[in-house]
C-alpha cells in the first residue's frame, strides 16, 4: 500500500496510456487504432524530449533528428539488409543514442538560445546530408517491398503488431521518464535546469549528466522512428526530419507542463486530439494552424507552467500525486 | 571559368539580400535577446506584399517595396506589443515558442488565403552585361537596394537619437531606463525595424525568384546561419555573413552538385557555433 502511495503519480500516468491502448481494442476499428498510434507516438516522443527539455532545461529544437536517424538506420536494415523489425529497432535506438552522445558532447557546451539554434542546424544539416546520401536512397528515400510483411503474418497483422509494440515503447518511455525524475540523477538534472553553475558547485558533474540526459532522450525517438517507418513502408528525407513536428513536440511539452512526468502525456494527447478535430472540422480545417498558434500563444502568455504545472501551483496538495 | 565568374557574381548579389534579411533577425536578437521565429513568414509576407501591389494595384515593385517596408514596420510593432513584450523576461523557451506561435498564425492564414501554390512577380529589368558576366537587372537593383538599406540602418543607429536609444537599450536596458530612455517604445521600434528588414528582403527576393507562402522558412534558416557567421546581434556582421553565404552558394555548384549546398551551410553553421560562437566579427557584448 505504501508502495502504491509513493508512486501514485506514475499510476496516473500509466493509466492514461492504458486507456489510449485499450480504446481501439474495444471499438475494434482500424481507424481508431491509427489515431491511437499517432497519439501514443506523440506521447512517447514528447516524454523523451521532456528529459532534456523539461528536466535539464536545454531547449532541443531539432529533437526530431533522432527520430529520423533511427528511422533511416532501422529502415535501411529492414528493407535493404533483410533484418527483422526487432533487430532494426534496437539498431535504430542504438544509433540515435550514439549520435546523440557524440553531438551532445559537442553542443551541450552551448547555453540558451545558442543551443536551440545548434539543434536546428544539426537537424537541417543531417536532413540535407541524407538527401544526398545514395546508400539511403538520396532524395527519393527507400521503400519496403510489401512481400516483407508476410513474415509478420500479412500487412494487417503487421499494423496490429506495430500498434502493440508502440504501446510497449510508450510504457517503457514513461517508466524511464518517471525513474529519471525520481532518481538522484534526475535531481542533478533539475539542479542544472535551475542554475548550472550552482549545481556544479554542489557536486553535480554537469557535462556528464547533461550528455546522458541527452542520450536517454534520443534513444526512444530512434526506436520509434524505425517502428514508424516500418509501418509506413516508405521513408523520405523530409518525412524523417520534419522541423515542424519537432516544434510541435515542444508545444506538447509546454501545453502539458514541462518538467513533469504527466505533463507531456496530457499535452501530447490533448494536442493530437485537438489537431485531429480541427483538421476534420469544415470551419477550421483551412486555418487549423492559426487556431493552434493562437492556443499556443494563450498558453505561453497566461499559463506558462502548462496544465499540470498550473494545477500543481494552484492546488499544492496535488503536488504529491501529480509528478 | 566564365561559369565560375557568373555563378560567383550571382551568389554575391543575392548575398546582399540575404544580409538584409539576417540583419533584421540579428537586430532583434541584439536588442532584446529574442530569436524571432516568425522571421520566415514575415519574409514571405513581404513577397506576397509585392505580388499584391504589383498584380492588383499595378504598382512598380520598387515603389511597392516602400509600402511593404512600412507595413512590415507596423506589423512588427503590433507583434511586439501583443506577444513579445509579455515574454521578454521569461526563459528562452517562452520567447521561442511565443514567436513561433506568431509564425503558425501567419502561415495558417496565409495558406488558407494563398494556398501553398507557387507565385511569381512577372517583372523584368532586362540583363546587364559586364565582359563575360551577364547579370539579371532585378538582381543588380536588389543588391543596390540592399546596400542602401544597410547604409540607412547604419546612419539611423549611429546618427540619430532613436538610433542611439536603440544601442543604449541593447547595451544595458536597465541602465538606459535609468537615463530616461523610454525602453518599451524603443524595444517596439527595434522589433518593428527587424520585421521591416525581413519584409523588405522578401520583397526584393520576390522580384526575381518564384515563391510560396512557405518559402520564408528556408530564408529564415539561412538568416540563422548568417547571424551566427557574422556574430549574433551585430548588423554589420550580418551583411558580411550574407556575402559569405552568397559566395558559398556561388562556388559550390561549380565543384559539386547543388544539392550539397545546404549540407555545407548547416555544417558550417554548427561548426562556427561550436568553435567561435561569437561569430567572425564578434557578437554584441
């Protein structure tokens, strides 16, 4: 019971994801499953981003780059080398982590706006490089032969499988996010966010802590990238490194409340739902981007702490529960 | 050799215009430490401003530019008063996202109105031949206009009272306020000048390149590269950075495929950020 009480925050987060996972199983509609997949993908990506953005305070504007790297590496292994999806996902996650380690070592020395600009530059540089890289198909990208899905019991089964894997990845991402948040390592990250120099004086080895936070926040996007493009059966440079999606992830984290475990989950689910509704509504579909922009503006101007942050500030008693 | 020469001079002429776009971004950063992510859409609005005045009113593009610049100034002041002013002292994430929300609003409305189809301004000034080099007249005039604007900006910043106020606020806002500088008005003016330069450069680009409502995005990214090259917050550095970028774009197609241009540009961008974040001419400090 004590265990339950101590980890109530995690339970709330996991039950939200369980709801998302069970919903398409109840309605049994493939369309609902796709919607749930998109939302879960956003939840997992936003939660990963939150580790470097929310906990450590480094604004990674081009975080989608790790989704693209993992996607390309995994897709190459599946489509050109004939590896299984599982091996490819591991390779995708590993390569994203490795590249994040190397890049992080270099750019995490930059602070504030310079770091944000560098991450944009890296995303664009890698996008432009991949578009010229013949091994990965250059500007045309690569395709999966549909025969390949036979190994997974045919295309419909493969889509179903991809959904289950996505649910699993989302659970693991949130667990990791929670573990980081409640660990001593996470405390060090939060200290860096508040004041990096003071944190170093207090004994946090900031360069290492930042690098590992960055690597950790890159691994899951890498794995998700492989899974997503496996399901997509096609990969192209501009689909793999969309700067716009990268900024949308920031919006999700902000919307839910940055630096909390639950925030990115609610933010991602809420944003995706809203976007879906706007896109399908006849009145808003042309200006859905503007409506989303106005909403973002209102949040930044009036509730900068996000939904979860606002509740935590407004009702201090909830702080124990809402992590 | 001839190809290299004409490619270089083309690159150089465009470089001046890139420089003006980047000057807007770097001015705003220098004065208020804000990276304006709505820069690209405003460049695009400048392009469509020329398109509308040329096609609908029949205004000569270079006269239309004056109108576009004035609207750019006004728009910037409005954006500052509604959005930027409230997040000025907030962390970087807030200013970035606040200006990005303006980006989304403009792009959203722009796409609804213009769709994402390409437009062009059907305007030509013939060609100018200088020995082996043939230049498009619109590009020569564009570069000249860019130089004039740079001189104008320099004179404004260093020879007028509001210009001196802007420099004072950029240097130390609190101290400037204590000296009686109306910092809020000056910040609004600086933001307006920044967006004015963006709209102006967009208008110039529209006279020789086709464009879509999303076209501003790539010029915004180029502006980032240029700002970092020249030093964030240093308007003269921005012009130099623009010329360097223009030269790179002129040289690379002669030695490898054009598609490698962005790879080189952004790799250079990241390297400069890492090795010399203050840029080639030194950032504002």
